[in-house]
C-alpha cells in the first residue's frame, strides 16, 4: 500500500503562511525601556501555497490486509437450509419511507413455483386493467367536481358583485331623492333584519314540517307494530282454540274407544293429547 516517504524533507524556500511585514517601521515614540524590544508585525504571506506534506510512496513491505485465522465454530448446529424455513408464513412486511399517505399494497404472492407465480400474474393483470379503468374514471370525476365547484364559486362571486353594484346604485338613487347616509344605513339595517326574519321563519317552517313527518312516521311504525302483534295474538288464540277442540274430540273418541265404539285410531288420539299439552306449555 501507500505510505509517507521517509526520505522526503521540506524545502528551505517553502513559503510559510505568515511572514514579517517588510514595510513595517519602528514608531518614533517607541520607548524600548517601557515597551520592550520592537518586533515587526506578521502579515499573510502572498507566496503561501499551503502546508507542506511529504510525498507518498509504495510500501514494499505491504502484504495485503490482515485477516484473522478462521476455525470451525464449536456451537454451529448445521442445517443451513432449515434456518429460514417456516411452516406457517402468514405475514409480509414493507419497510418504506414516503410522504404521501393512503398507499395500499395488495395482490402479494409468496411461492416457490414459477408457474404458480406466472398464473397469478396473468390473473392479476386482468384485474389491474379494471382497477386502472376505475381509477381513471374516479380521477375524471374528481376533475369534473373540481370544475363544477370552481364554476359555482365564480357564479357566487359574480352574484355577490352584482348585488353589491345594485346596492351602490340604490344608495346613489336614494341620495338623489334627498336621503342622507345615516338614513340609508338605517334602511339597509332594516332590510338585513327583514331578510334574517324571513330566513328564521323559513327554517322554523322546515323544522315543523320535519317534526310532523317524524311524528307521522313514528305513528305509522308504532301502529304497524301494534297491528302485527294483534295478528300474532289472534293467530295464537286461533291455534290454541283449534288444538283445544281437537283435544276435546280426542278425549271423546278415547272414551268411545274404551266403551267399544272407536271413531279415531288410538295412536292419533295420543298424538292429539300430547300436542294439546305442548300448546299449554307454550302459552
């Protein structure tokens, strides 16, 4: 490798950074006894070209970078192929830095078969085309909405300017009629109050209408629930009455069967009685 030349010496005529000012002279009022021996001041040397540095030469004794001797690790357990093997790999991590939020990563596949990856890429490509088309449509929609918003803002600005111009014209007309500025200000405040009262009345009417609609909807909902409950109660009563009549007929038939006159088979009679008992438990 390279090293400093040990035989290199600094030239005798090498210009130092500072030098004695040759134009300096001892002041006429300099008192050697009080001020000491006079020394000329130092100034920047215009011939200075930087600090002297010894030259670099090739080191003949260089044998290359040193490497520690390598030995077998007594704690090595072997199985390099098993170190990175996971039976259940369920997560993928991305270490990213970005300035725009909302980025979503999907369509991730981890496999060891090129054919599987190619098949997945083909299916993803078709899906990606639809996503691009939808994104283009969304971008166009945002542009249209921005343009419409801009048009509405411009229309509102034009309307406000027209209203202001009309107000100025009316004030000028009233001045010609003999109204002073104080009276015009009172008229303007009266118009503002009138418009505010109209807005309050309109909002009050809208609130009353909404409350009436809510009450009507609530009444309809309550009436519907009550009618549904009445129908269910009627159905339960009719079912219970029918089962009670069936039980009475079953008991009569059972008595007839015990006395020798069978009208209904015994197994149907027992089933009717059991059905009636279940009905009592339900009620």
